[in-house]
């Protein structure tokens, strides 16, 4: 097990280094005149040149990359060119916001998907049909459209939630819940549709197995068989899908955070990339790269924890 | 044997706790959840960019002016119509050739760190701004020296007269920062000024929400109309619209005028002003890369080719005023007659082209296209020019390179929106003079130079007359082919009254007042 973890961490490090190099090169290739964009259309050419020098943009590319790498090894990710905030601080504060959305969405997906998937598989009939239709709709409608619809109905027309912004939990638990409710729902619906189908399918497969018939013949109640045995076997593949969705939710948060004006990683990633804020984008690449590597590792370990049959020796 | 349900519940509970704990890790939160009220307590406004820096020497004005005005004072103030008024400087006078400006300063102003404001501090701030990397650095390009004559007398020496200097000193070149903060590691994120408010760093989420509390020792408390300011950054027009519809903000700029009916429907007022001109910039007036543009008749034909009213309706949703001039109605060079100088006249355009020796399809203009403007803009440009026999060769340029390419004289003409500056001299230094950034081919013209000299050194009356003559000359010489001045809209809720500021996208902070 330890060797497996070590191998995964090592490959993760290689991956993060590789995407850092690629991201750096891509940013410079498509970066255009960053100093000009920073200063705007009215700045003189001399001022732009002075700013480029101040930011080190007039140095050779490998030298700039070397400085950035040296900074990373000293724990210094640099300072945002467009907000003057240390990159580490910017990412930490925003990662917390995004992860609270993503964790919230993951919990919602897990709970609702298990309920719907189990109901569809065990009850069948119109319930199964309804769940399948809802899943299809959930998969077909883009998350941003759902978000916009939720804002119009529940925030603007009904006034139940705040249409934009984020409130810290420690400031107001109620305000926090109100500020993340709609984004979490918008973020979850696609995932609920996918994971529900996965659970339904896995449940149906498991229900046809011989051991289920055996357990039932020994007098165990259907509820006990489904919840203690069938769901447990069906949970493995569902968890794998949930893990993939978790990573996908980080991507989905980019749009959702824009719509709800939530100060998360997604919002800042879009802004920083369009501005050419290289230190901030590079910091985000590193942070999300590490996060995804760790998440995949956790999902692998969780699968073994839930199902001894897939445990690694 | 493991209990599956127990594990699942444990895992979900752990995730929930992690989510809550993580949310609590955030250093601060947006206050956008609270509704805006006319209590005079909190003013919540939307902005479209974050503060790049609070270090005055590198600061940017326009979209960032609210952040800076909250924490800093300027040497001078300007009224909504641009009239310069005393502020930290109470009196001022020029010498006879307008190269020495002497200002009398207040003696009762203290920065929030306890440092006293005086003429020496003001001189240091001005020189530091001149040598910094602010986008508006060129405003002080002619500042040769600044020195304190005594504690309350400041003397500025100029290498050449600057007719817009007083106006500039009411903007970021005139901001006063405590010298104790100069060069400190957190200068860019921790402002130390003498202004009406203080940045609440604990409640601020950099890049997203900036919170300011009242400076209790402010020397002009009549300017503090609110106890607290909240500035929320919205990166999309949809987010601004949703914040307005949800009554979360007292005011915000609209980046899309098509939302005006919706914001009015939400009970907000659309405060309009005209800050820019939109149309074609005909850079290559000497015909260096596009010989045809060197002929004034071709440039005039281009001006006659466009139906400006139709362009305004199609692209600007009808919000704005058609014009043939780049001069702002607020500037001394403005002449209403120049707004309608060029009419839509295809016959005249064709005749001018023929007179210049160009037949149908013999002129091709290579123009860059950018995602910054709508495809309809480019399609209409191509169509109108095509109707008079001018071809357009479009080159798709990445938005990241668009400005740089234009200013590097890579194209002889382009679709562009530029600032219609509130002062004539600013218009000249931005767009007209040989060294102006938006004169990338460095066009020189004896008449322009002569009139510019009068504007720079003449009396007020002489300068005004010369400014209007210059406007007319540039229009007739067709240096540009503007279509219209688009309406810039600032929305305010029913509880807030505001006066828009000439030349600035945001109303000045002290002009936000709660309605009684």
C-alpha cells in the first residue's frame, strides 16, 4: 500500500512539473503585450516599457521561468500583477471558497444519487422511468443555464437567496448557506444525473447476482439486503464516477462562480488568464494540479476502504 | 466486519465538516448578501475591475478611481462638470509663461499613520508619480521639478506649459500618500492616506470585495456621506445585472446598454454620459503603408460612407450621439456643428474617390479585428465601405495583442473606441500631437502644430478659439472617421442620488449621496 501511495505521489509530482512547464510556455506564447494590457490604451510606450522591465518581462524566457521555479522552491509564488496580492494568499483564500462549493455539491450529489439510484433500481416501474427522464434532462441542460434559471426564480423573483456574492460561515452561518445554496444546486444537477444512472445500473447488476437470492432465501429483509450488501457492491463504481465528477466540479465552478460573483478559484482563474496575470495563473496551475493528484489518490484509497475486494495489498 | 452505512455516514459527515471548516478559512467575505438601503450607513457599489495597486505612483484612474478616492485626498477637486476646485491646495497661480505653478496648501491635514501633510510631502508625491509606472504617468511628463517653498507653499516647475495640469491634479497625479508608506512591502495593498475612509483589510477579499470604514479624524467630514463603503467586483455583465435585480448594490456601471430596460424595470436610474468616441481611426495619414489614406479625399470619402445613425442603432442600441468629431462636448474644442459635418452620402463618397483617382475596388484597407468588438461592427464596416468601392481585408488579432499591434503602427486604420477626453489638451496629447500614443504613424501637420501651440501657451480665450479651429481642421482633414459617442451608463438604486463625472466612468465618491 505504501509503495502504491509513493508511486502515485511521484507520478503526481512529475505531472505537476510537466503541466507547469506547458502552462508557462502557453501563457507566454499567447500572452501578447502584458504590460500594455496592464496599463491600458492611454499609457505611453515609454511607460509600457518601464512596466515591462519592472515585471521582468524584458528578460529571456528561460530566465523568467528559472526565477519563478526558484521562488516556488522558496515558498514564494510571486505577486499578482493585477491585484498586487501575494499569489499564495490569493489561492488559499479562494480555494477555501471553491472547495466549500465543490464539497457541498459532492455531498448533495452523493446523497440524492444514492436515494434516486436505489429507488429506481429497486422499485422500477414509473419511478424508474421518472428517474431516467430526470437524469437525461439533468445531463442535457448545461450548468450555467440552470444557474441563470435558479437566480431568476429563487433569488430575483422570490428573493429567497442572494443572487450574487459569498458570505463567510464564521460571519453568518445562515448567510453562508444562503450564498452557496443556489451555486451548489446548479453545480450538482449534472453530477446527480450521472451518478444516479451509475448507481442504478450497478444496483441492477448486483440485484441479479446469486448471493442476493441466497441472502433473501436465508430470510434477510429486502431492505437489509439492498442497503447492507447490494449498495455496498454498487458503491465502488459509483465512487469512481463521483471522484471524476469531483474533479469536473472544479471546472464547473469556473462558470458558476462567474454567474454568482463568488470569489473562488474559478472566477480568479478566468480573470487572471484573460488578463495575462502569469504569476497568479501559474500558482493556480500548481494548486489545482496538486489538488487533482491528491483527489485521485484519495478516491483510489476510498474505494479500497469501502470495498475490500478492490483493496490493494 | 465494516459497517457500510456507518462508513458512508462518517464519510459524508467528514466532508460536511471539511466544507464548513474550509469556508471558515476564507479571510473575509463579500457583503453582497445584504440589501442596499438609504440609511446613509453603507454604500455598496459594483466595480468591473479590482484595484491593481494602492501605491499612488503606480496607480490607475478611471475604473479604479473609487478605490483611490476612498483612501486618498487629491491636491485639487473637480466638480461633476470638470470645474477645478480647491481641496488640499486652497489657492494657486501660474507665472506669466505658465511654467511655474505655485500652490497654497492646507495646514490641518494628517495621514492615518499620524504623518502630517505639508508641501514637502506633496512635492515628493508628485515627483514619485512622475517617475512611477502609472498609466497616467504622462500627465506629469512636463513636470521638471516640485519643491516646498515653505510648509504650506508648493512650487511646480514645468518644462513646458500643461493646460490640463490643474485637472490632472484632481486625478491620480494629485493623490497624496503618506511618505512613510513609500516603498514598504505592503504599500500596494495597504493604503495610507488622509482620505475620508480607511481600508478594512480584515473584511476585504482582494480582487473581489473591498470594504472601507469611515476615517474618524477626517478633516472634511461633510464629504463622508456614508459610514461604510463596500466595493464588489463583478467580472460579467450578467453578475452586475443580477446584483441590481436583487437590489444588492446602490450603484454600478453598466457594460451593456441593452440591459437598461431591465435595470429601469428593477427601479434603478440609468445615469448616462458620453466618455468615448467610437468609429474608425485613420492612422496612416501620410500614406506610408496604405497610400490611398494619404489622400484627404479618400479619408473624407470614408467619412461620407457611413450611415452613423444606423450604426448607432445597430451597434449602440441607439444609446449615444452621432458625431464626426473626436472632441468631447465637455472640452473647450467642442463644436456642435462638427457632430453632423459628415452626412451619409454614398454618391459624394464615390465622387471623392474618383477625384482622387481610385475606381471601384482599387482601395483595400487592412484592418485588425478583435473579439473586443461585435462581429456586427466589422460586418457593417465592411458593408458600408464596400458600398463605396473600398475593400476591407480583415486580420484576426488576439485580444491580448490588439492594443499593442495598433500602437505599434502595424495597421493604417482600425475600428476602435477611444476616450473623448474632457479637456482639449488631453485630446491632443492622447490622439493628435506627433508624440501622441494614438498617432502611431506620428502624423505632423503645420496647422495642427500651430493651433496646438496657441492652446498650450495662449490666454483662455485664445486657447478656446484655437481649440475649436483645431477640431474643425481635424474633422475636415478627416484624421478620424468617428460614428458616435456611445452612452456610458451608471445605474443607481432609488435610495441613492449621484452626479456623473465628466471624463470618468465612475461618479466621484463624494457625489454619491443617500436620498432623504
